[in-house]
C-alpha cells in the first residue's frame, strides 16, 4: 500500500503536474455544464462529478500501465446519467432546479457501486453496475427476430448466456423525497452504513438507506416566527467513525457538534465551536464573511476543518474556544469586500478537503486559483487550473498575487483577478496525491511527480 | 386438431411453455415476473434433467433483474427440490441461491437465505457437508459484506447436522463474523446470535456465545449494541438459572443504562420477554429497579416504550409480591407519567393503564387508579383521552363504569366536538363499545343526541361513520329501540333543505334496513324512499335507486313487484344519465325486468 505522502508539493518533496482535463474548451459555457460537485469514492478508483444540468458523470481510473512513472492511470468516463430533472412544485409554485448539490459514495458492498445524489429537494440512491453477459435464444423467434410458426415448436429452448461487450448501467434504486422544505446543502453517510443525514437551511433529517417513506427530523432551528430568523444551517457532516456524532455549521460562523445518543431530537448540541471575534477587524461584512460554507471531518476523526469566505480553520474536536490552525486563503480580498458584495461573489460557497493522511488541505479561490496548505511545515501554495499549461505531465507553476506595493515579475495584481472563474469544488484522492479540481465546466486532474 | 395436422411431430402443449420461457427475458417487468412465478410449470415441462443442466445455470446468472423479479425467483427456488429430481439433486439449487444471497437488496438476500434454510433440510447429512456447508463458508469469507451478512443466517441450520470437526469450523466462522470490520456484518451476526445459540451445545453457549454476546453488547456502533439486547433475551432462556447472574445479567444491566437512548429503548421494548427469560427472582431484584429507571428515562421515546409495557410487566410479576411491588415501586412512576411533558408518553400509558385495575382489584383501583384515569380523561391531548375511553371495558369489570361516568361524559362530548375530524372519527368508532358499557338508559339520555349530530357533520367521513355507528347501535339495542329513537329522526332528515342531509337519510336506510327487519323497513322507511324518488336533485334520485337495490332483499316479493318496480321504472326513464343507469342496475340486480 502506498502510504500517502504528506505535503502540498512545490518544494523539494514533489511537484504537482497536470494529468488530464475534462469538458469542452469553448469560451461559451452552457449553464447546464457547470460542475457543481466533485467526489472520489472510498478507494479512489472512481471519481464522480455532478453538474447544473442534473447529470452525474463517473470516471474510472484505468489500470496502470507497465511504465508506471509515465502513465499513472488516467481517469476515463465510466458512466454518465441524468440523475435529476427540472421539476415544478405546483403546491408552492416553485421551480425545482435539477442542479446536483452533493454526491456521496456509499462503501462498496458488492461488485456494484452506489452513490447518493441530491438536488435542492430530493436525494436519490444510484446503483452503477456492469453487465458482460447477454441471454440468447428464443423459442418463438429465430436469430434474426423473425417470428416462428407457433405450430412448429417441437422442443423447448432455454436461453443461454453469452459474453458481450461490457455495459455499465446506472439505475435509480431509491428516491428519498418530500422531506425538505428548504434547499438541501449537505448529505453525509453515517459510519453505521445504514443511515445518512441530509441538511437544508433550517433542518437536518436522518434517513435509513432502505426506507424512503420516512425520515427523522433530528435538528430543527426554524423559529416559530420566521422574522426572528438570524441563522441558517450551511453544512453538516457525520463523524467518520463515531456513529453517534455529527456536526453542523451555521451562517454565523459557529459549529455545533451533536450526540444522537443523548436524545432523539438533537436540538441541544453537546459542543459548540466558536472563535471570539476580533473587535478591531469588525466591519459591515464581518457576519457575511464569517459564514461557514463547508465543514469536513479529518479522516482520523480527531479534527474538523471549516471554510469561511477568507480562511480555512482546523479545529480539534476537544477544543471548542478557538481553532488550532487558521489558514488565509485570499486575505488580499479583504480590501475588496465592498465590490465582492456588489457582485454577489461574497456569497460564494467554497468547499474544502483533506488529503488522505490529513496532513494537507485544499480549497479554492478566484481566477481559477486553488490553494493548498501543509499542516506540518505550514507551507502553502497557490496553483492554477488552466488550459495553458495543460501539456501532459507539465509541472504546475506556483502563482502569486501581488498584495500592494510593486508588482514583481510573475505576480498578478488583485485588480486583474477574474472573479467569474472560481474554484468552489475540489476533491483529493483518499490514498494518493491525485486531486480533482472543478473549474466552471472543466474538471482538472493533477498528480504528484516525484523528483 | 388443426395444430396436429400442421406439424405431425409438434406438441401444442409446448406453445404456452415456450411463451413463458421467452418472457423470462421480456422487456416488461410484469411479464418477466409472471414467468418467474410460473417457473415450476417451465421446470415441469423441461423435466428434471434439463432443469438442472439448462434452466438453473441460466437463472444463476440472472441477477441483473429488478428486485421484485429476483425476490420471486428466490422464493420459487425454495420449493424446487422435486423439480430438480428430489433430495438427491437438491444441491443443484445452491448456485442460483448463492448468487441471489449476494445482491445488495436486503429483501432479496433475506428471501434467498430463507430458501437456502428451507432446502438445507432436504440435504442428506453427506450432501450437507459436501455441498451446503462449503457454500456457507464461501459466503462467510466473501469479499463483500452482502455475502457475509447472508452467511450469518445459515450457520444455525447446518450446525446440528454436521460432524464435530465441521461444527468447530462453523463456530469459528461465526466468531469471525461477530468481529467483522463492517457494522453491517456485525449487525447480521448480532441478530442471529440468539438463534445460533439455540442449536449449540450448552458448554459452547457458555464459552463461545457469552463472550460474543458481551463483545457485541459493547460494540462501538449503537446499531450493533441494540441488536445484542434481543440476543441476550434468547440466550437467557437457554441458560440454567444459576448461570444467569454471572453470564448474562452484567451485560443486560449495562444495556439498560447504555449511553445511547436507542439501546435503552430496545431494552424497554423487549422488557416483557426479558422478564420471562430471567425468571421471578432476578425480576424482583434487578428488573424492577431497571424498569423504574426506564419509566423515568430522560428520553421521551424510552419512557413511551416503557410505559407501553407497564401492564404486561405488572401482570408477569411473581404473584406473591406483585401487589407490593406495583404499589411501592411502579405506581409512583406511573403517577408521574400521567403528567409527562410528552404526549406520546402519556398516550402510551393511557393505552395500557386501565389494565392495571384487574391486577390491583377494586379497592386499590378506586383509591389509586381512578384519580389517574380521571386526570387522563381531562388531558389536553385527544389521543390520551381516546386511549382511556377505548379501554373502558377493563375498568367496567372491576369497579363498574358508573364511577367514571361523571367525568366520562364531558370527555366524550369534548372529543365529539373536536375541531379535528380524525378525532371525531375515532370517538365515533368507540360509541358502540361505550353504549354496551353504559347501557341503553344512560345512552339515550346523554349520547343519543351526539350520534344524531354527527349525521349532519360537514365532513363526509364523519357522516359515513355516523351511519355505520347507528347500525351497530341497533345491533346492540334492538329493532324496537331503533323504531322509537333513531328511525324517526333519520327519516325526518328526508325533508332537510340540504340535499347532503337528505342523502344521509338514504345512507342510513341502507345501513339500517337489514338490522331493523322487514316490517320497519316496509312500513316506515320505504314510503320515505319512494317520496324521495321525486327529489329535484339528481344525486338524491340515483341514490334512491341504489337504496332500493340495497334494501330489496329485505322486502317481500309482492312489495317489490307492486311498489318498488314502478318507482324504478319511472327512474329508469329519468332525464339524468346516472339516475337511469343506477335504476336499470337495480332492476336487473333485483330481477324485476
């Protein structure tokens, strides 16, 4: 087993290089093609993306070729299917978008693969399976499909199975609907492998994977009077090992950890993570930028990471009063908050992810930049997902944003950043240094190259 | 005959079978399902040899199909022994069932396991070791947890019939699965632990099973621990009394105080079984305090589950100390639950609390229970009141219902007028029971008017239930009572300006004619029905036709010919299509044409 090596690359350790890019090159991007979620499965052999058009595309890693260093198993399309369709809620006169908000893989249980995909309202369980045999031989038809004379049947034929070209099928196995009044922002499979939770703006529901007609509401923060609403749920996740623990983050920058053992309704949290605000940096935008857009437990289950607009924080589950690590993602935007508010960018929901050994973290920024932080060395790096250096195995050059003063060579000034190119969704292979980065309608895959 | 001429050597009985075989692969799921359900017909036509060599291999790979088809297949194969040539060849059924036992769909897997268990009994002891047991081992060491979960259900059927070496292997496999990496397999093992323990020799129960039980009961996953509770109950029934205290009780005590409410809920839910399994002494010393704690649990779900068991627990207490235990230990907790903050807890209690009166006898009931009943009858939650009312019969036997009637009446009236129609519906359904308990006098005086008021409720479901209720009341109190009290009121509604109420008259007549008998129907009801055949609303008129059809069998033939027939004929020439239709239908059903 390859132990995942730590680090974010860029130093003496290793370098990130380009591996593949998926999606059209056209400048005109169809709204439906914009990638809205990226997720590796538990082994990393499969990679799923969802898009605004309600489609799910699954990539499979090819078997590694003999020359391991040159070709390290590219990801190729394995299956594509329409997961969600646009709908209309006639009772509430609301359009329901087909956009895939989240994909979560289930642990593999037999030769088939299973994933959950969710749009704003409905969660579906999909089975992706292979078929390589086909039945042949009919009694009432001959090989060309012509009907036989029914009076000429003298013997019975039992069909036989013959090998055929591999066919990958995606079939919907369960549909979990009608449990969310607001928009679903998270789904997370419990470590008991039989339940999962789904969270919307105000409520969290607990489902059994085999039961679609009921779910249990475990958190409900809806005030009796909606005018008193001050806070919404922005993300939720189950602990990777402790089946009774889950966390949810809020628009106020706080995280609540709940224990499902204590009571059926988790209205009362058992831990409350909040960093006291620095009064000196208080501004009109403080509350908006402190809103947490993503929360992820480390694989070990000891830490969790939260992403707010300008930073990523790592929390020790045993310490509620402040994060153990804070990384600035794009601090140079602090002076730009006013224009980012005007163009709505300030409400962008950036996600974050851990590498397989929890030693590094990755999250996105603007201008197709994404950031990595090495937790041990505290080194950080900015990389760009761009077609320009998309030659096979081309090394990724670290990028630098000029933060005032004179612009050095190779630096980019804050004013020339393209805020329409944002990297919201990224995923890190659970065991290796392979990352998938969604840039609008393109999916970039990068790998490490050992020096 | 034609077919015989067309092909001298063809057999026309083959055609339907050929269709069935082809439809095993039809695009339409229903047709595939239909073919699978007739698999025995196909096998019979093929004969045992071809079934074994052609049909079963084909079915073994047919695991891509829809769940319902696979489920049907798994079930069919459990009854296939004769079709493959009898017990001698029964092992031919193992490959298709083995592949079905690995699919992801639990219902299909469970059915495959059920069929495997069934056909295991048809294996000879030799075949069991040569064919069946290796299959169990393969499943138990499969790569995917689906196959390992299926294996858990098969150990207990082979164990009693194999040699002691194989027995040791089976025990080892079971042990391995109990500490599987995935919680799914540990859950499957935990849920089969009790069953497996039953077939093991006592020495192995004490050595192997107890340690597995202890381990599963302290698993890190709540969902595993809660299944261990049930296994604990089964294991307790197998052990001699003197071993229970040391081998099982520490674990069960720990489960009753588990950190997770779901585990405690499970303990509460299985409490009666547990009580029977451990016997009177342990009940007195251990279970009574445990039960008290569950009744006072901080989680409402647990309290509700425990409240549900109050009556059964008390009933099963050892007779010599039953009353003392209830009075000193249980009743104080029950009293607190009556004013619980959670309505599910109160309503669970209300559904069983009346049963305590038979156990405690008249004096205790009057002194201690009656105040609780009265409090619950005044509870703010309608479900609590309904549950009390629905169980009145228990109290009636012990102290007579008069003691309660003072409080009962306001409670009933309030429920009868509840704003939620489902609550009104529920109380209507208890009316016949109440009428029986309270007697005709009390009923006429207090409840009759309610029953009539429901007939004009604005919700159809209530009016319908009210109609049905009248019929049941007449069954209880007799036709004469009906004629004097309800029939005049029902018939009076025939003149109501609201056509819905006029129709209610007809619906009541439909329901009452048979229980009231021919005389009342002919003399009192029929004239009203006839009169309504001239109603200006077509819905009323066609309901007249339907009513006549309904009450026809109660009338004598003379009346049918001379009175009913002309009215139906007139309706059959009505302008309205529906009136015509139902009149004609009535004429034909009553054979009046």
